[in-house]
C-alpha cells in the first residue's frame, strides 16, 4: 500500500469513527442500551422488555411484524432520526414466541433486571434466555409427542460424524459413517436445527435435499482434542470407552461441539444429560430418506393424508409417543431382541386388564422426561413438582402390577423401576397438593415445615382477628369501652381514644396525633405487629422460595433413576400400544427368523385398510420372496389396480415385524431384512434443476449402489420418466442387474407397465411374473386388486382416463390410435431381443410405424396397380408427397 492510499485509509477510518461517535451522541439512552445488547447477539431477534411490552427494533421489528402479523411503526432515535418498532404485551410471550422459533428465528429475551421504581437512571437490562429452533424448554414451543433435536455434523475426508441432543428431555445420541448414513439419520431424527463448521456449511446445503435450519460455528469448536475433553469433563469420566464411542473420532467432534454451543447460548447446566447413546449402523435396518418418504411413515406429501404413525400411535404418554417414532425409524435386525418385544406384546394382547391398568397409570404420569429435565435446569414450578410426585406414585403402582405378572421379561422391567419413595415422601411432606404455578404466589409450602413461615402465614391470614383480640384486651385492661384499633398510611396501626377517656390511657402508650374529639396512640406491640404484617407477604414468598429451591436440589439427586423410569415406562407404553392396535385391527404375531425368505399370507396395507368405507373389506394378498426361486416378482396390471399399495404394504409389514409389532396378515414368516429400499411414485426437484426422471435415477442409483443379500427392494414404474425405448431398456437392465449380480440377491418387487419385461421370466430362474387382476365387462373394468401368477398384456389406461372424466371424444380417439399402434407391435422381435440380451448382445425392441406412413400404406393397398394409368399414378404420387410435407 503506497503513502497516498495509506493516508486515504486513515482519513476514512477517522471520519467513520467521528460519524459513529456523533451517532452515539444522538442516540437516546434506551436505544444506546438496546444497541449495546444487540451487538452481543447479532444473529438473534432481540425481544427487548420495556415496561409491560417486549419491543423489537430495526430489522428485527420488520421480521417480527411479518412473522407475527403485528403492526410495524417507528419511534424517535435521537435527533431527527427514526427506527422501525414492533412489539407485543409481555403476557403474550407464550403466544408469539413459538411462531418466531418455528419460523427459524433465534430469539434472545432481554428482561428488566431491576424494578423501575427503585432507580432514577435507565433500568438495567440483560439477556436471560436464548431460544433457537433446536434449543428450547418452553412448553408452548415444544410439541409433546415430538422430540426437538439439535444436531451437530462434522466431516473429515469421507467420514461424517453426527450427534443429536434434545435438551428438553436429556436424550443424547452419536453416530458415524458415510454421507448416505448421515443423511438417513437426519431424515429419521428430523432435527429442528443443525450446527456445523462454517467452512462446511455450503457442502451440507448442497448435499441436503430438504431445507433444514443450519447454523455455522467457528472452526475451532470442531477439533478432536477440545471436543473429547469437553465430553469427559461433562460426564466426569477418564475416557469415553464406557459409552462405546472411543473410536468415533468425527462423531466425538460433533458431539463435543454441541456441548460447547449449548454452553455459549445458555447459562443453565446440563445435569440432566447423563449419558450418550451410540446409534450402531449394524444393529438397525437401513431406511434411506427416499424409503422413509415413499412409505409415508411419518409424513405425506398429500394434504391431510394419513401416515403409518397416525394409524399406529395410540400411546398414552408423550415419552411413549416419542419412543415409538424412534423404533419405527430404527427397526431392529437382532432376532432375539425382536422376539423379546413380541413376547411382551403377546402378553399384553392376552392380558387386557393388566394392559389397561398400565395405560390408566400412564395417563397420571405425564411427560416424565421433560419434568425431570426442568428440575435439573431449575425451571420446574410447584405444580409440576406435584405432578412429579403423582408420577412416582403411579410408577409404584405399575411396579407392583408387573411384579405380580407371570412374565419374566416383564418382571425384569419391574425390577428396574424405582418409585423413589424417599423423594415422594419429601415432596408430600413439603408441598401443598394444590400448589400454585408460581412459587412466589404463596400457599405453596405445607404447615409444619417452617415455624417462622407458619407464624407469618397466621398473621397474614388472621390479621383482622389478631387486631380484634388486641382491641378487646386493651379495652378490658384500661376500662375504655370505645377504644378501637385502626390503620392509616401516615403512621400505620394506632389506638384511637375519645377525649372522654383519655385520662385512662397508660403511660406506655405514645401519642401520635390529636384530633378534635380524640387522641391517637401507638404501642410497641402494635409497631412490632405492623412490621410483621406489612412484610409478611414478602417474607412468606422469600421463605417459600428458599424451601422450594432446596426441594428442587433434592430432586436433582434422582435424575438418573427417574430418567430410567421414563425409558421403561415409554417402552411399556409402546408395547401396550402394539397390543391394542393388534386387537383393534386383527393383526397377528409374525414369525421372525434368520432365513432369507419373506412369506406373507393375506397381507394388508395398515393405513389404506383404515381409510376404506364402512363395510368394505380390504383385498388381502399373498407375497412370497426368497433369494433363489422367487427373488424378483415382476408385477404388471392396470393403473389404479393396487400395484403400488401391494409394494408398500409388503415393506410396511416387514418394517412392523422388525419393530416388534404384530402385522396386518393372517400369517407371516419374515427372514431378517437389513435394508429396505423403495423407488415409488413420481416427483421432481425443480429448485435444484432436477427432472422427474433425474430424481428417479438418483433414487435408483442409491439402491443399486447399496444392496445386500438381505435387502428388500420395491421398484414402481422404473423408466417411465423417459421415452418408451429408453424406459424399457433401463428397467430391463436394472432387473437383470439385481438378478445376475453374483454377490447379492436382494428380494425385489418390481411393478411395471412395460409388459415386455414379462419375457424376463423365461430367461431368468429367479424372476416370476405376477399381475394384479381386473375384470373386463361391457367395455368397463372392475379392479379386483388380487395378485395372481402370470403377466398382464394390458394397462387399461384409456379406461382409467374415462373414469377420471376425460372427454369422450378424446378417449375414443385414443382407442383408435391404440388399435393402430397395436397392429405395428412386433412381439416376435421383442422376444428375440430378450434372448439376445441373455447372450450379452445389444437389446433392441420393436419399431413403431409413423401414423402418416400407416395412412400411406392403407392408401396404396386400395390402389389397383394393374388398371392404373401413368397419369393417375403421377397424381397419386403427388398426393402422397403432400402428406409427408415434401
């Protein structure tokens, strides 16, 4: 930099400082205080408490007005300047805060830290809480039946580490793997917020197909030594071996960064985060993001459509509902673990009375996870402590109930339940049963806990009676019948005596005021009483808060046993729920084994069958798959016949079986599946410039690159997003790859409209043709929805178009074109091409004649060549030339 440039730079800097200084002078004291606090939280929307309102200013005000629908105004900000302003009453915080957070805003709440009446200067203010999409304890922000996960991601080379924490429940998970696995977990856990190094933010945005709230942090927070130390300090251990994550380098970095982030944005401790659980890829079924979406397990792209969780979730407790979602997202692969769950479901299925008593008790328990977390954070209120006491009482009842049950697995769960009797007794002894929400409102601590408190309450509650006692006693002692005790704001409590009796006043009384007809006196007793009664409410609140805080500290000693109770009760809730769902919907217990066979008898779709009109029965179907004789089912049939439903129901039955639930079938034998893949339905990703076909190929590529011997694959209409020839070629090649791949033999259901693929059954031993049958009568079709052996030659697309309301003239013309095209369909060539494919030759298919050429052919056939004159021939040739546009 030369001297001229240097001089210009310092002049510019000097002017900038001068302007900045002038702006600060022009600011009002309130705005100066606001700007000082806002500078510390530049990424947060600052709710600034001013009297009875939370105010937002500038850009924050514009955002708040748009999100909340509140009025945007402006106010003076020093000399001749204005700033945008939007606010709402402080008591409306619970209504507005959730809207801000769900809109993806980080919110900093700035409170008045002193009473405005106690200072002549501007009120001291400070940020008391920061709420982000992934960090909140507010019941209005949180959803009872859903976890609110904060995720942390870190990438090193090809390995991704990921951690999830729900600060409202204390649940903490860690995993490590490739990007596909990481993405699957993000789809399963659906975090509300993801933190990551700033330098990796762009990469993650490009990789994630869906929008998530991402927040970049400084890179130094993601170093191994620092994060490892952070974790062992938090858990107070010498290593992480006890958690089974010692070798999870990138996972440890992600998990440690979460703790740092939470420490930065809140002063509360994390005592309720007592453990970290490893998510082991080898223990759970692989469900990629496409499968979770296509099977509509948790969400559906269709408005108001029911999902699997909607049908399956009749849990009683919030923690049970959250656990059920996790079970569905991470089905088991261990046969024994699945059988253990099945045995408990069977017990509850057969013992309705026990199941009902457990469910009735769970209604009393409420959300035990979030109750104990609030206690650990010092955010629990008296009414919630009473709820905790009731929960412990209900836990005791459930323990006694299952201890008496004749089921060893259930008894083992009962042995682990801890009703925390000592804590229950302490709460029972200290807190009023109808304690208020706010401890400073009084009437929280029981009588007999604290003598001073009892005396103050007696004074506060019985003040008038006490004054009457003094008045009666003094009247009798002095012989003054008209004596009365009263109060005024000048000198408090006093005794008033008329002039007639003033000579009877004792010398110990002190005269304070002379009236026309009377004298007013005070006594030491009255002044002492006055001091007590005037300060009673404040003192009562002070003592009750102190006692209550001591009680909360006692609760903190029971965090781990209560969290274990919560986990066990959540499991019981899910198992009882499975039994109830099975009873209501006629589900059976499937046989789970180590074979590579899926044999489902009379299977049904668990969601669709619940949507049928009353009286209409779901048409069930048998499905058999193995890795040898019937590896690929090539399923043809018309649109709307039920092919897609059949594919989905097979996957859902397998998924439910490996979760430990009963399944919608008359019988089922399920050989353990380690991965479920689906390519179902058409969609596009316009924002990323991806067509329907590109999305389809992306999903298919993910399947082909990750198959295993125990995979279950569902393919629906592969290749339909491109031309007919390309589509058939791609579909054939994919099916052939799945069959001929020497390393893996995944079980596959392949639904298609390409009837040409039926030829594969003649060429490949493991491919079998099936079709979803229909009945054709009077040029109409009836969907029988029954799967039967053999291929189908028709799609009945025109029939479906007619049913959808396409004009008759269009469908009739479509029939005409169809007849012409069918005439030109060279079936033999297709078969020959299929045989050639078997011999590794290029696969080719029939040629379709152009409709114009077809018209020319028909015209030529009409011509009598033997009697045609040269001139007529030239005229006919000229006519044909015009048809082809030559």
